[in-house]
C-alpha cells in the first residue's frame, strides 16, 4: 500500500530505528524494561513501556494541539510507522458506496482460499469495518494494514469504510454513512459473492462506536441487522467520567485531552452527547442485538466504558464475549508491526473466523 503522505528523511530514519528495535530478540528487548510499569495489578507490555518512554523524551505535540490537517497527517504517519509487512490477501479493490451525501470511499478485501480447498466454496462472510481516529482523523489507507490482517487471518471479506469526518461533517454524518454502508453491503452481498446473512460490523475506537450504533439503529428500525459485532476499544459514552479515563488520561497514547478534542469536533456546539447514536451505552434496551466480541485494553482511558457496554448487553440477554488485554494500550488493533498488535489482531481475527466461518 503506498502511504497516504510522503514521509520525510527524518521520519524514514525513525521507522528504520523502530524496525531495528523490533528485530532485537524478544528476551533482550524485555531486559530493557528494567522497571515494570504496573497499574491496577496489570503490567504494561514491556515494548510499549519502552516506546512510551521514547515518545516522552521526543516531546512531540499531542494530536489535540495540532490543526486538524496536521493531526490527520500525524495519524497517517503513525499508521505507516506501525504497519509492518502488508498481510497477503487475494484482492483489494477500491470502490464507492452510495451515501446520504454522496459517494463513500471504501476498499473491499477478499482472502485467499484455504490450501487444498475444493472449487465452489460457499459465499464468504463479510466484516464491514469502520476505522478509528475520533471521528476526526483516519481513512481507508490508515487502517488498511489492520483490515488486511483481519481479512487474511479471519478468512472473511472485509469492507473498509471511509465515512465522513468532523469537523467538516459533524454528528450524525458518520453514523448516517456507517448505516448506509452496512445496508449497501447487505443489499449487494449476493452479487459480490458474499453471504448477506453473515455480515458483521466492527471497528476500533470511534469505529467501534459506529459499529455498536449501526447494530442499535438497524435493530430499532426493524432490520436487516448485522449478524455479529466486533467492537475494539470502543467509545460507548461521550464525556464519560470513569475510573479508567482518570487513571489513564495521560501518558498512554490516547489522552483525556485527545478525547475532549475529538468529542468537541464531532458534536460541535449543538450536539447532544446523550443521544444514543453518539453514546450507545445510554440506550435503555439492548435486548435483541447481535452477538458481540468486545476487546478492550488494560491501559486505556476507554477500558471501563467498553466493559460497561459489554455487561449491559449481556444483562439484556445478548451473547457477549469480553476480552481484556491487560497489558495493552488503546491503539492495540492498529500496530501490526509490534508483537502486541500481532497477538491482539490474531486473537480478534480468530473470534471473527469462529463467528462467521
């Protein structure tokens, strides 16, 4: 995948240094973690601990301190930096989905068939994936590495959706695009060689929020609904005051200031954070929603609201699996170059394969 930006000479050098660090044998890298970082009885992943220490020394500005165009470039840089070697897929085709305000860019990935598989396999299951980035940052390219891995390891097709971003397009524009993308996939599944009855929605962070909202909206409106929800480190309540937002509000990649900035850009001065299309945790009745896999990170401001949403769905009778990666940080699903990211993505893809296989 060509980068969505042109890295500078210094950025290329930084990536080479990062790759060299990851090439050091695991047991030696972990020796660098001389003073383990432990919070709530959980130990932070040693590689991540070292990486955070390096970032602190670099003293680079936070995303919320940058103009929106520069913050978008920074996320594109981070994606390129942590992408690793692109996962193999059979095809990756760019397309445009009709949306409520014009075309929605997307990319459809198909996996290679299993070795020795006979011809005439049944149609593939599909994951409709919404990228993270606080509804302000990110696009199809920044989350291409994650989608490729989920496609290849999960052996499902993946539709990577580039919904409209704030502040140019405030809430509920992203929700409207996400719902439209799911409905388009369901309507056109058969002609694309996909199974309309095995379409999941998923995403990370703001994308996990959109996936949860799509499931709720389609359920309230009488379907068709997704067959499954894959919610990675989801935002479930805007402006939440949880213990994890307090404990991990600074120094763990995603910060409280980041979240305040994202939410302000997304809602604008007139948006209502209690609207269930923005804060799915506040919905009164979650009965009848599709089965869900909720993956949260132990060192993440969003940890507690992700768990709270899973528990509320379970109390309503929804089949829910909760996976707490205790040693992980918020961007665990978007760092496939790192061992932590590889482990989390492999496990997440396994859940998807089991659900849609």
